[in-house]
């Protein structure tokens, strides 16, 4: 597996939190997506959040592994 998290950055990755308003925006877009009511720009925005969420999950998994191996 490709390692993309530097060991010295693992804690920073684990402690990162998005803006507090972001989950509400994603939830609103998810609801509209479920109902088939997203316009073109909202579809692109929502797709970007989905991709970012997958990437962040990978970063966090690697950071947890690094943090666990250095404790």
C-alpha cells in the first residue's frame, strides 16, 4: 500500500476537523441527491465531498496505523 501520511504528521491528520458548517451542507446535498433534485453544480460539489471523504478516510487509517506503531 502506498504510504501518503508522514509519521510526523499522523497526529495532525487525526486531529483535523472540518469547518463546523460542512456536515450540514453535505447532509443537505445528500438529501437532495436522494430525491434526484441536485442541479449540475450541486452534483459536482457533492461528488467532490464524496471523493474527499474517501481520501480523508484513507489518510486517517494510515495515520492511526502510524500513531499505533509509534506509541
